[in-house]
C-alpha cells in the first residue's frame, strides 16, 4: 500500500538540521540560514543504491528513488532519529539516520543482512546533490569539489558565496569508498533520472571526476561481500565545517567514534527535553501526539530548524508555541514567527513588555507568538492596552 500523505520528521540538535520523510532522507542544512542549503531539498537530494554485482539487479533501501510497487517499505521516526526498513532480492536493509548533538553532520548507518543461501557481492552507492547556497540553480555553477588527500572524503565548497566561501561540505563512507564522481551527468546520464542512474544500470566504474564547472553531486561507492546470514554495515558521514581543516578533524573523530553511544546521547537528550508532561485521554492517537511528539516537532522543526513547510496552517502556528510553554522540561524560550499566515508581521508590543499574543484572522484562523515569560507569570504581568485584549482570548483558544 502506498502512503498517500508524506510525513516529514526533522532531526535537529539546536544548530543544524536534516529532514527525513516516510519515503527518503530529504535534505539537510548545516546552519540555520535559508541562504545556505546543504543538499537538494525537493525532489530529494540524497539516496542510497544497492546493486548485485552478479545479477545486475539495482534497487534502493528506501521507497525513493527506486520503488518496487509490490514490496513493503517501513519508515519509523523517533525523537532525534529515523529508521527505514526494506527487504528485497534476498537482502534485508535497515537505514538509521540521526544528527549528533555537538557536531555539524548527519550519520547514516546502512545495515545489510544476507537472507539467501549464497555469498552476495553488492556495491553500495551513496549519492547527494550539493546546493551550498540559497538554491541549486543559482549556486551549482560555482560549486567546486575535490577529494581530500588525507581522508579520501569528497569535499565541496562554493567560493563565490561571499558569506560562506570557506565553509566546506563533505561526504564520506568512513574511508571505505573505492570509487567516486562529482559529475551528476556522469551518474544519471543525459536526460536521466535518479530512479535509474545510467552509471549504475550499466555497471560502469566511476571516473573519479571532480572539480569546478560540473553539474555538482557527490557519488561514493564501495563493495561488500556478505556471507549467508551475514551482516555488513556501511556508514555515511554527511556534513560541513567552517573550513577544510575543521572538516578533516571532524571526519577523523567520527571514524573512531562509538556511533551507538552517539545515538544514545541523542535519544537521552530528547527524552529529557520533551518527556516532562504525560497526558492520558480516551483517544490513544491524541496521547501519542501530546506525549512528546508535538513538543518535539515544534522545537526540532519549527523553532530550531525553522523548517515549517506550510506556514499558512494556522493550527501549527498556535499549537506549536503552546506546546513549547507546557510540553518541555526546561521551558525553552521560543523565537517569534516572522510573519502571520497572510504574510504580514504579527502584532507586537513596542513597549517593554514581552508577552504571548494570540490574534484571530477570521473564523478558524489564528496564529501565536511567544516572548520570554511563561504563561503563569504572564497573567500576573502588567500588559500594554494593545495586548490586554489578545491575552483575554487565550483560555478560549487553549480549550
């Protein structure tokens, strides 16, 4: 069964983000700036490919870019991580993705289990489409790629970006890459598509072409042999740092890191943040939403990552900030939304008070923005005349 509505989950540690959907890992941003996207957002700009080197069969462990309509794809989203599962061609694939708390990279761990009775020889290809600017169309001509001589990772930067010229993105298969290309045309072929890349369909080796003036991408490939009932794990590090030297240090550190401990740290962080309030109602689906998920998506997506795709949905503008006040253990300060659903600036007090403001825009439409005080203190605070009437609406809206 195909899932009709796409669900997106933001993986966020407070300074950098990526977004996974129920189909595929979609995109990432190294810093909270709209003018520096990391890889292509929509259509998805990251993918994994599996190819049986004996039979030539080609597939992907996620529902995109290569989808088998008769197969089952499972996507599980947790607080701070996403997991994708798919079994095909006698291989059970599990892709786990998460973002460490302290460093600007995403970790993708692809675990392959051989369910057949013979040894399998598979090529694993990780693919990303670099943006390194506000949009791919504008930034692509000036993106330059190279292979780091120390680590063997692929590095990319945009020297024509005046603000982030020194920032260096990287893709690395934990040092296991044996071939690569930075030319998207070589990878997908002329007039090709990610659903059937020419380089993989033909079984040709990558040329190792990198540099400037290409249609930029990052394709890294390695080969694994898996015995019957055996397991192999391929790790992709995808991130960026302030310059090439910092990138080398980051890659070296995570090649030696205990990745299970990194994941545990992420999960404990989110359990502490969003586990403060537990609600029990007659509706089980409501309990799931209220007990952590609403606060998690508010903080990870709308507040820290600023990745709300549909700002016109008034329910998100209202329910998210209220969850931030009541659904987190530490009661974090939440930034104000930039605009109202109509694209106008919301009513803001120009005096010294810092208040919660709920404004209505006709039946069934509202938005909210939050200042520093918690709601309990807010009701005891002297407010300006303009804000007094908005606060009076708050109990009705919450109920």
